[in-house]
C-alpha cells in the first residue's frame, strides 16, 4: 500500500506547496490515506480527499425524478476548474468497490447520471493545466469479481500480486522502471509520428476499421508535461501509444475483445459498433448497451472517435491474460479506441478546432494478438505497423 501510494505521488509529480485533490470511492480509504501521507512527504500544502459513494448513486437512480438525473451541481465543476487555475495536482484512485450494484436498474436511467465523471475533466486535460495520475486501488469486492473461483483471501492476495507486477512495484526502483518503460513507449510514438500516416487500418476477428488521421496528428505515450513544464505520468500502469483521429473519417466495424466497464461500474459485454463517415451509426452489445447509449447521448460528439491507441505485447498486462473489469488496466492490455472527447494538444494549433469535442470519453478494447494494424500513407501505400502485437516500424 505504501509503495503504491509513493508511486502515485511520483506519477502525479506532486510539488512543494501544491494543493492535491485525491478522488476515491468509499472502499479506497486505506490507499487514500497512504496517498495523502506520500503527498505530504513531498511537500504538499494541503491534500483534499473526496469520496464518491456508489450506493448513493444507486439511491438517486432508483428513486429520483428521471428528469433530474443529468443535473450536476455547478460547484462540482467550479471546484475542479478553480483547482486547475491554481495549478494543483490530482490523484485518482480507480478500482471496483461495488460490482454489479446497478445491474437491476433501468440502464437508460443509469446512463443519464454520469457522476463521478464531470464534463470539466476533459477541458482540464486538454488545457494541460494540472499534473495528475490515476492508479488502481485493489479492493476485496474487485478481487472477487476478477477471481470468482478463489477463496476471498486468496483472491485479494492474487489481485494485489498482479497489481504489484503490472505497476512494476516488484522492481527495486519502480519510478526508475517506469522512466525506462516510458522512454521505450515514447520512441514508438516518435516512429509512428514520423510516418505521417493519413489513416490507420485495423483488421481482426469481428473488426474491419479504417480511422482517418488529421494531417498534423502526433502520437504520444502517457508521459505528459503541463503548460507550466511539469512532467507527470497520468496513467499508471500505461502501455499504450495514442493519437487523436479525424472525427469525420472513421469507417467500418469493430468488436470489443474485453468487457467495457463504465465509470459507475456497469459492465458492457460483447460490444459491437459500426461507423459511417466518422459517426457510430450502430451500437449493440450482449449486455447493458442502454447504459452506454445514454452516456454517449450527452452531445453530438459522443458517437465520434476522440482517441486511437495501440498497445504492443511487451507490456506486463496483456501477457497475464487477466480480465480486470477495469478500463485503466484492460485498455493497456490491448489496442483500443475511445468514443467522445479528443486531445487538441496532439495536433497543431491550426487543426485544434477539428478535434472531437464531447463531455464524455469512453475507451473500449478492440485489440488482440490476432489484430493486424497497417498505416495508410497519403499516396495509398500500406505500411505494416503491428503484427502479433510486435511493432513493424
């Protein structure tokens, strides 16, 4: 717990005299306290821990007037914006605390209440005004979901063992290990950016998709710098390189290769999406598609792509073969796309207005060793990019 907290504070790069927001759920208290201690040890002026209670969310969906479910008190967003204006740090704890809690509720209503996500989050990320990091927070409830065939204590121990491994906490110096991995990912991103592909084509079981790219699009690893020049690692673990696509040029269909877990814990199995001229015109799933549809209906950008991410097989998550039912981890096991908000900082200022805008951002996994990825040059030339999870460029 202490080593994970110290890594979170390192990933966010908490600075002397910063105000640190820690966002957690009830069930994350022990790690939240350890993160607070780690942040204070680095010189934080104040650590503000905010707990979200998914059971209160359930009560709202079950009993409140449906017409009120989209309401978010304005001071929620104002608090985040004020904190960002003062260039504070953020650490988010991510981990299932109440699996299947909303399963018996109307999925359309579940999707209307988007808390704990706030629309201001996308604006803050795009403006790069805060240094931040998201880390997994193991819980016994989460362990039972991931390892249902193990006794409770064994499941919890196994979840911790795998989290320790994928976070590189089993290395003598986890921070240095992540610096080394990020250097490798940044080199992959550099090589992709140099190709100046016009589009990326992805082909695999249930997937035939072409994603157009903007002319100045760059590929990045999850190694960010704020506008103030402060380096931070927004996602730990992270094994991806990603870009923001042309939201008007996605064609084809995709099938998810891992379950999608929405931020409220709703699990969407068997997701299938078909795109025409950039828009997801058909969205279906084996379970809980209604919750996803309601979440995407927040605005016109909800059904367009904001992110394309490629993941090689050299990372630590994919080889485990574990379905974590947690997007932070599962998206770094396989290549993925995201519906909703894009990243204006990944294109030149002249094209920033073309990047997809939305109050939502939903990642889902479409990658596997069977996924072939090609780059399409402006002259139509095809260049192999990924085969069997290995880089070809």
